[in-house]
């Protein structure tokens, strides 16, 4: 049945979107992004709305999985205009595992030769991927793919990473992947965490279970700006970066020395009340949907499957109607929700086919606000 649906979707969108040649021009100084009111704009003063994908694997494997091929497919075939690139701070500093950086880690300390070699290899790969995308007119959002709350060790990452790509027109900074299980005061200002909620640690964020103090998101912004980098910064809200309601209640971040803050939300079928949790700030601040996707099977914490063939067009219509920039999760055949069915870059029928169509110009309409 899935194969039949994929063929039908491909045929339908193919009729809508005849293949046309597209010039891929490098990003230049005039393409640098900043915040103007509720919009993202370039130096020409044009409002910029970007659609793209998450290309995962550098957060769990230092060399990634098919990472170069995936960039090529996303840029040259799928026509992504932004790629969110998840990275891991421990790999950035040459540690062999994806465990959290040791408490008190300082990037100023000399790394042992073998560790330095691993760090250099990882950074060089990130450099290569960013250059490839930027030279073809595609932005890259560097995503520190870690969880719960910012720490001193996360600041070490940004002190080292931010100046490396400072003020490059095609590079944006996602300060912390998914904050959760903290208050809005703790989100912004840090401090000793109340522990009122469990960390809800899962395999990819075990370090969150032991986290008791935070430096706060504002300190992340200040740390990036202290390096001289004015790059557009992205800050995810609470509830695993879904909930932006606290921003509407006065917990905005200050950015007097940079190009501004874009607030990120991650939207999945099990996240509801889009009006209260997302649209609550849309009239005042730019929003980037850093992750969005649906599946054809339930997650362990879901009691009922939401029909992806209904949800996918609804959410894409929501993004397009509100002119939100977005990065679909995930351009990988095993990191669910999957855009890809295989490493031949076949789109999954329940999500990837819709994403591919949207990236190539299809418009979606829906009156459903979930």
C-alpha cells in the first residue's frame, strides 16, 4: 500500500512541478540574515523564508553516515534552501564517545595529540559541508544537538565554534537543540534547577538526567556575541523546543550586539495547541520550525496514531500560511520521522513525498489548526 501511495503522490506532484533547471549561486554579503520585527530579512531588506531539512548523524558518529551524499541530494535534487546540521560538543573537542563533555571542561586546555587529531577531522568535515552548501546558495544552521538546559560546557562549545564561522552570511547558530523539564526562568537565566520535573532522559540525552545547574539561554547569546559573531541565533522554547508561550509572557532574550534572535519550535503530531504554543509570538518575533515530521507508526509515548497522510499537508499548510522557515526531520532512513526510505534518497510516502513537493514549490492549503 505504501508503494502505491508513493507512486500516486509522485505522479501528482510531478504533474504540478515539472523539472526545471535551477542556478545555484553562492551566498554573498548581501545574503546575511538579521531580524526585522517578526521577519527574517537579508541586507537587501527582502523578507527571507527558508525551507529545508535536518541532515543528522554527526551527532552520533564523528564521520557521519552518507553525510556528503546527503548534502548533495538535499541541495541539488530536493532543493533545500537551509540545512540544519546537528553536531555534538564532545566530538567537536575530539572525544571518542558522544557522552557529555566532562564537567568543568575548558576549551583553552591543550588537547592530547590523538584527541586534537579527532577534533580537527570533525571540524574540517563541518567546514566542508558548510562550504558546499553556502557555495550553492544554501544556508546551514549549526545545531548543538544536546538537551534540557544550557551548561558551562555548552558555552565552551560556542566560544570555540562561534568565531570559526563568525559573520559568514550562510551560517546560523542553533544554541541548544531541545530545552525541556525546566521553568522559563531557568530557561532564560539559569541557576540551580528546581528538579520539579524529571529529565525524561532517553538514549540520546542521558546526560540530562544528572543535570542540576544551568547557565541559561541568555548566557549562550552573550557568549556567542562576545566572540564577535553577529550571526543570526536560534533559541528553542520549552517542552523539547515546542512551547514558545513563555516568550509571549516576557522571557525574550536580549541581543543588542547581534543580528537578532529567531525562536525555534519543533512540531510533531503529539504536540498540539499550535495556536497557544506557537502562534502566540508570531505577530512579534520570527519563528523557525527547527524540526517537523510525522510517522506511519506510533511512538512509545503515543496512544493513537495520527494519520500522517492528513497531518503532513496540514502542517505544511500551517508553515506556508504563516511564512515560517522550517527544517523537516529527518533526511535519513532510520532517524524517525524519516524523510527517506533508503540511501537512494527515495522519499517516504507518509512524509518525505510531502517534504520533497514543498521544497520544489508545491503549495498546501488546510483549514485545520491542530
